[in-house]
């Protein structure tokens, strides 16, 4: 008789797609096991009327799931990697990182590409990272907070007075909604979040049975790239309160990483690039973060994380 495996996940359509994808992949190679999905509601799912930057840092969509994992209520957890904090709780580890989907951001628009949008166009996003880069490229547009699951945000665009919204390509592609994409935003315009497009299969440290079970889902190249991006994020102490972006790639055995730190209103964008042997991706990520720190990134980060700044009005046009 096979083992019963319980997967913890959020309950959104996309999160369930991701968890069921992992379930089916496990059953392909281990047909004797039983795999069950357990939906766990997180703080980020409960607070929908406040921008993420005002609610708190990363971890809003994973903490309750991680608690269930630590308490043995589930055997593994499936997350979107970009939602993962730079540091994991003691007792938990990243067990597998499957092959990555497209990491880019996309524009879903009623009025064409970003450069085609009318003067003072209204763009929906609650991501400071996305807002800062949009405002750097188009200082005239107006950013409006937009929370909710992917399908909810698409409905708000269709039924409201927004001209466009910005979403992750991976989510739209996984749900078969590619026809809604107006434009894939080039990295020179929009660097994605660290880990965007990748899944994180989290497990308890030292659980050798689960490690063996999910090990075949790990994609070595994706893991190398994502860990480099996360090292960049970790060195900067990144959270949802700070616009930080990172995108890596491996070519001819070398890891190349582009990183960014910005003011939320796009008035200042610090950007740099670094490369090194693929096996040193974590070191490259750390060193790139330190390059940006030398350029003044910590001044931006410390201001944004200060209590005084959080209480102050932002310069985003709302």
C-alpha cells in the first residue's frame, strides 16, 4: 500500500494549478502513492483591500502554509518562488525547483503596448517593483492599486476604467490565457521579481523520504539561476516594501545577473549587471547586490523601510 502525501497550497486558481501539476508529476513516477491537496488560507489571501507594501514584507502568502508544514499537517508545500522570503524558517528547506516558466512581466491592455497608452493612462498594479519601472519608462501614467487573484484582476480591467494592468507571464500562460497578453515587457523596461516564473517545493529539513520523492522534479539549471537571484535579494534584505528586481540566465557555462533597486515613483532607478561561472551564481548575486549598495541602494532601502516613510504619503499618483 502506497504512502499518503499531503500538499499544502493557497486556494487561488493559479496556486491550485501549480499544486495539481506537482501532484500529477509525482504520480507519473510514483504511481503507488496517494497525493492529496490541502488548501490553506494565508494572510495575503485575507487582506485584499490594502496594497501589499502596506501590509508587510514577503511571507504574506506562505507563512500559514509553512506553519502547517512545520507542524506535520502537510508533507510538502508548493509556492510561487517569487512569494518566498529571502530567509526560510528554521526546519524548512527548498526541496525542489522545477523547470521555470517565462519569467517576464506582461501588459494586458485595452489600448495597445506600453508606449501606445494615452497620456495619463491608468495602470493597475500593487507591486512597487512594477510601478517604479513603469513610472520610470512612462512618468505621465497613473498607478492604481490592484489586488486579487489573476482572474479577479483581469475582471477589474475588463469592467473598470483602467487602461491596462501588469501581470506575470507565467501565471497567464499556466492558466491558458495567453490570448490576453498585449505585450511581453522586455527586461530593459521591466526586470521581474527574483524567482518569478519558478515554483518552490518546500519541505521539512532532513525528511529524506520526501526529498527522494520530489528530487526528480528539481531542474538543475533553474535552481542555479533562481538561487543566484535570491542571493541578490537576500543581501539587500528585500521585501514587498522595496522595489527590487533580478533576472539571471546561464549561457555558455556562465551565469549573468541583472539587478535593480528603485524609488517607488520611478524618480531613481539603480541598475547593474554581473556575471561569473554558473557554479558561482550565489556569489554573483551577493556581489551584484553589493555593487548596487555602493551606488546608493541602501539609502533607498533604509528610507523605504523606515517607520517615518511608511507613514508618509507616497508620490504615486492615485
